[in-house]
């Protein structure tokens, strides 16, 4: 009888250890998933299709006020989403925080962007930016004002222009 109880104790102990290991692995997977899927800021509100192709969102961080002549926001682009061509009368700065994206000045090759990249866009420079075809892309945009204007929207980036960038 003593051996039988000892064997039950061993089986129960082993079962508890296996269960605990499984819980630990699931907890680690949950934590890693949360870290991988968590952005610095919330996704924000949808941006208008009149200026963006695909699904793009903005989470405002700071508005222009008496101390700052700029607007600051976190912009999230789902895969394939992008701005239309546009300019800024006093320039713009982009800080990539997540995913893979592109920035392209009119007439120049596109630049691939990843977390940590910074783009300083000169005033009145025609350009677009957005996600790659296969990855979400998030950047912080610092957009300066000149008088009451901070952006001039132009034509949409064509599917052909976008496809050319994504082939590289």
C-alpha cells in the first residue's frame, strides 16, 4: 500500500509540475504577444479617404497653441495604406515607431522606413509616406504651420507608383 500511495504522489506531483510549466509558457506567450502587438499610442480615429489610400488613423498628441507652431500626432497605416502626394508650407518631421513603411519625394527613389528612422521633410517638398504592402507602419508626425496652413493635398499615389516601391 505504501508503494501505491508513493506512486500516486509522484504522478500527482508530476502532473502539477507539467500544469505549472504549461501555465508559465502560456503566460510568457501572452506577455510576448502583448509586447509585440502593443503600440506606444492608441490607433486613433480614421483619416479621410479623400487624402489617404487604405486604412490610416491618427491619434492627436499636441495641437498648435500659443507656444508651439506645429501639430503632433501618431499616425497608424495598415498594410498598403498611404497618404496622397502632398506638401507642407513649413516642413514636417516623421519619426518611425513601428513596422515597415516608405517615404518618397516626387522624382526620387523611395526610402524604406523602420522603427527609429527620422525623416526631415523640407518645406514645399512634394512627397508621400505610408506602410509597406505587407506591414503595418506607425510614425509620429510633427507638422509645422505657416499662417493657418500646415498641408496642401495633391493627387493620390497611384497603384502603379506604389507597386513599384514595394517591388524593391
